């Protein structure tokens, strides 16, 4: 009898701290051996001249999420997880979003119904807290944290989601008490609303004015305020989808004072600019997201932050709305104003190839930094490590085998999401995952996807590393 279910032979493995040649032995879905010359496996993969990396952890994406308006997300848990797998990602963390007036428990139950029988990859849930009532703060949220939903997102913008400062303080205080991590969308809602009204009155309603209405100062102010509120409560926070240099300056300032402020950024802030929102006709709507892409100087500042450790997490913020669809970017009311265009862009499948090509192959970051940003840091931040995010004995055999020299021109017809465009159409990248394994099972190889819907498992999260007490170890 073969000793292993699977042996991956001769590849160059990389973790967040090391690069080494090894065979990898897998049994019962987990890594059980790392050594040269392992004995035979029931199945074998030849990884000579290839990289073997931990499967990506995309810790910020939106799948099948109710919007509260006329729009409908194009990707459900089946198409979204399929697309992620084809891009080298093996774990997703979408959001169970509470609508105002809704029980948070009801929102979580609804998301389990949406995922079950569809997800092909393992997944955990963040929560979105939009209505922190005494019932939510006193009973539902503490119980959910203990059940493994240990991170949640709050908004400082969007009328249907935003919290005021008093509510934010209440949520931060609960997070401190229950050892949970708060993710914050930091943009000043009143600044955005005021600018939007002025632009609309002037007839400036095209997609490009979305960026005008959400300037860096609105993100900078909200980032500073979020930091101040977290300092008052003395709890860590993570600022999501940081777009440019002014918010980055606030985070650097906070770190210089010893505050536990973590940060995430996304591909759109490295590869798009506000000019992309000014594409002819209505095509700029394809790049409408919040915060919006900025300018070349902000792109450089984001790369600096990835290189020097300012950013812990690199996520897609995948928000899948079809372009040529009355339930997507072209909802009827979008013709009246940029403010009505559904926010978000697709990116599950292209997140890692874009970062690998422009980061590793172009010399901006090294391979270990790539692994940290792609997988390990997110697994640690959100309580999934060491089961996810690394190549280690006992970890799930979630692996992506990369051809670091394969050149691909990104085109939407090559991708596996259910969106009718990619904002990165025509981008030339070098480095692409050729095989993806989830718990030792090949789900993507040689251009073919082979996983069955429903094989993905829900993951309960431990307390994030950033909020654990001194000496407390992860289970």
C-alpha cells in the first residue's frame, strides 16, 4: 500500500518565511511529510521547475450578497469559489451582511443557506454589523463570536450601512471585551454626500465623477477618526481596502505611536487609476468601487506599503456586478447619477496572478512576501492559521502549484466567474497557477476545473492573533 494518498515531487515550496526544495506527502487531506525522496503515493504530481505555494486566502469578497436595491450580484458561492480556485485561492471569507432591522443571527443563517451545496472551496464568514441594537450587542454578537465568527465589518459610509461614532465606539468596546477584530470601511459619508449633491446639481453625473465625489481627504479623515476611536477604546482595528497615500500616512502615524492598526489593500489600487473611470461612454462604470482608484503616486505608495509591511492583507474585494445588465452596472437609476452605479469590481481569479507578476517577477516584493500577503497573514489575522495559509505538517493540503514563467494575457473569456467583464482585460502577466488543491484534492489542473459543488466546508474561526491575550495560543 502506498504510504501517501498524494505526493507532490520536486517542487520549490515557499512559505511566508522560507523557500526550499521538497517533496510533499498528503494523507487524509492534510500535509503529513516534507522531505526529499518520499516513498510512493497513490497519486503523484511532478512539480519540477514549478513553485508549490499555500493556497490563497481571499479574506475580503462578496458573494450572493443582498444589496437592498435593484442590483443583483452575479456570482453565487458556486461560481465565485470556482473562479477563486482557478486563480490559486483555496479559502474564501465573504460577508454575512445584516440589513438594518434584521437579526444578525438571521443574516448568518441566510448565508449558510446560500453557501451550502454550492461552495467548492472552504469558507468562513465575516459579519457586517449595520444595526448594533442592544439585542445585537448584548446577546447575538457575543454568542456569534463564541461560535467562530470572530471578525466583523462596520461602515462609515453608505446610508444603509453606516454607523455613527457613538455606535462605532459601542462595537469597538464589544470587540475588545470579546476578543474579536473589527474591520472598518473608512470614508466620510457627509463629505461624500455633500460633494455628490453639488456634482449632481451641476449635471456632472457620469461614472468618472464617482472619483471626484470620494476624494482622498474623505478617506484620510475617516481613517484618522477610526484610529482615534480605536485608540480611545484601546482595541486593534483593520482598515480595509486602503486606496492611496493619504490614508497610508494616517496608518503610518498611528503605527509610530504604537497603536495596533492593521491595513488591507486590493489589486484595483495597484493597477487602476481614476482615469479608468473616464473610459468612453458608460464603460467607466466597470471600475466604480469605493474608495475609488486614485493616481500613479498613490499606486507607488501602496506598493511601498506592501513592500515594507504596512499592509498585512491583500484581498480582492470581489463585488461581482455584470456590466451589460439591468441588474448590474446598468441598473435603470444609474443613468441618473454615478451615485446609483452598483459599487464594486470582480477580482477573485486575477488577484494573485496580478500580484505575482508585478510584485515577484518585477522585483517589487520577494516570494515570501507574496505568500504572506496572498495567504498566511490573512489566515493569522482572522483565526484560521495554522490549518490554512501555510505548508506545514498537520495543515490542510491547500496548495497552488505555479508556473512562474507562464505568460497570460488576461481576458474575460479565460476567467471562470459569472461576470461579463474584467477591469484587467488585456493586462499581460507572467506567472499563473497551473494546479490548485483543496484538502489534497485537485480542483483545477491543466485548464480544467473538476470540483463538485458542495464539497467546500464552513470554517469556524479562532480568536484572531491580533486580539489574543499575552501567551494565549491558537487551538
